[in-house]
């Protein structure tokens, strides 16, 4: 399996993504804002559609559009203060509507399916380099802001009163989510990316009593599921996004069962 | 230290605070009392800067723009409304959050920080629980953890929004002793409370509120149960 160059690329990309997705996803989960993952992944699909339409790397299209919507989201949240889900729904639906129109104009449907549900053969060397270029500063940003991000997730008002720049950190977090979605698109696919952001943390929450362990366990769970999912995808010829999410679901069910015993 | 001049605040059309004038000097313990809906919590949210008044001036540390001084302020919110019991955070991690504004980006907590956390936890009789998940503690213990988080940074201004609601008498006693210690260290304390009689002898000011207005402000030792009744039960 590893003698194939595309599988080597899939594993490297998968491992990078499986580490940074839960590290960022845990913050949005704890802020009870998990739905942002779903919303921005739909924006990523619109970015892919635009990329395919105008003939640029769809991954770049996805990154640009998700970052744009991540910033727009903060503004819309202010417009609908207290009703964050309205801004999320609006961006989701607008993204899907435009994507549907653009996809109906594009001839190759196989390409589209790869971006919706992921593919292990689709990752080019250029994609891998882009993934690395995004992943390294993203990890650095998490390291720089980790204490502050935990504070705003735990008690946003308390953090604000004590001088933490809550507005800036919320924006940084949204952009980090946008970046991780953009680079996860190839492997997991637009429809399933939010699972990578949220489910490892949701499983880990059942097992841990502190935030350090939450980060550690969710990375391990994510790493195991992504690597195993890619292997399953190779041998069973199924979409990696689907297999990864099914493994997540099984792990969650096992954890619930064990806790109930 | 804290000064509000003709401050009014409202949510959309509804006016919640009307023409509030209040001055709290450095090292004073000021309690805010009044029936539900009188605007007590809103007042402390305006003092903290969480709510912006549509009229009037709020000064902290003698300035309207006190962004640079914010790290010298600690706020203990109403526990129940602010904390999700499932949140995966340990007692020690929670207390250390109080040091985040002083640490700055990229700096990790060091031995000195951990020692500070241990010391404050010992003081609040919580040291044995330091590795436990916060949500697994009793209500009184959780509230003490929030107070430990507020005190670890040795704030110059400490603001508490009903810190004794739903806590046991042991936690209450520990809290009051700690507040008095802070007061003696010259910390300015603003506290919304329903339990005014427990602390009235130590308060430098008792601000009585009703319908978004300050009815009266009592000075040190002026407040009594009789006066309280006169103000609120004469309607």
C-alpha cells in the first residue's frame, strides 16, 4: 500500500489534518459553536466550485472563500446578536445555493464527488505542500493563543473584563477553523469535515477531567480514525471521508457503551 | 477608583439603569442590594465594561479608557449562568486562567504560577480537589474555585455578582473572611448580594437599588435591617 506515491501523500496529509483538526475543533465545541464547522465546510464547497469554474486549484478557492465567510460570520453574528444560528444558516444556504448553480455548469461530476466525500487518490504534491504551509502557522497560532482561547471558551465575560482581546481571539478562531476546513477538503470531503473537528473532542469529553487530556485524547482518537479510515478506503475502495466518520461513530458508541457498563 | 456619572443603560427600548451616580474609593467594600429586576447585575456589568451605557461616563482607575488597566480587574460572575458542568477543565486549570491576562501570549505557566495556584487553593480549602473536574464539585466548592481564579491575579478591583447564591454556610464563611482580607489589602470590592446582613458591618457603602435607580447609599455602619425594611417594604 505504501509503495504507491498517492498513498504516501494521503497518509502524510491525513496525519497532519488529524492532529490540527481536533486541536482547533475542541475550542469551537467548548464554545458551543460546533455548527460553524458545518457552515464553513459548505462555504469550502462553494470555494471548490468557484475554483473549478475559473480554473484555479480548488483548494485555494476553498481557503479563500472559507476565510472570507469566517470573517463575514463575525459581522453577521453581531447583526443577529443572541441568534448566532441564523447567521450560520444563512451562510450555509447561500453557499449551497451558489454551489448548486456552479456545479450544474461543470461537466466532470467525479471531481465534484471527490470534494464532497473525500478521496485518497486526489491529493497532489502541490496540495500536500499547501496543506503543510497552512498547517505549520495554524499550529503556531494555537500554541500562541492556547491559554487565551481556553479562557474565552470557559468564561468569555470574565476573560473580557480582565483584558483579554475577545473580539480578536474569536476572529482568530474562526479563521483557524476556515483554514483547517480548507486543507481537510481533499481527504474528508466538504460534507464530512465538521466530524473531524467535533467528534474526537466529543468522544474525549466522555473520558477526561481536564483540558490538557482533552487535547491529547482527541488528537490520538483522530489520528487512529484517520489512518485506519485511509487504510479501509484503500482496501475497500470507499470514500475516506465516509470510512473515517464511520470509525468515529463506532468509537463514540463503544465509549458510551463502556461508560454505561 | 470607580466612578459612574449620570449613567443610563437599556436593552433595545427598555431602560434598565437610569441616571446612576456612584463613586467607590480605593480599598472600599461596596455592596449593591435590591429586589430582583432592580438592575443590580446590570450595574456591575456596566462597571465591568461588558455592557456599554448609552448615556453617561464610567471611569475606572480615574480614566474613561482603562483598557491598559483591565488586567487589574477580576470578575466573579453568577456561577450557574456562566458555567457548563460538563466542561472538561480541572480545578487547577480553572484557577490558573486568572493569570492568563498577566502572562501574555506564548508564555507557559511556570513553577511560580503553579505555586500561586496551590497557595490560593489551600487558602480556600480546595487543595485536595485540584486535579478534579470542576463540574464534579459541589456548588459551594465551584463558587470558591471561581473566587480563587479571581484572586490569584491579586486584582486591584474585585467585582462579584451574587457570589453566595446556592452555596453552603462553610463556603460562605470562607468567602467573607477572604473578602475582608482583600479589603484589608486595599482591594476595591463591589459585590451584588441578597445576603446583605451577613456582611453589612464590614461594608463601606451599601447601594440600595430599585427599578433601575439608586434609592439611597448608606455609609459604613449606617445600614440596618430596620432601614432596609423602610426602603423596600413601604410600597
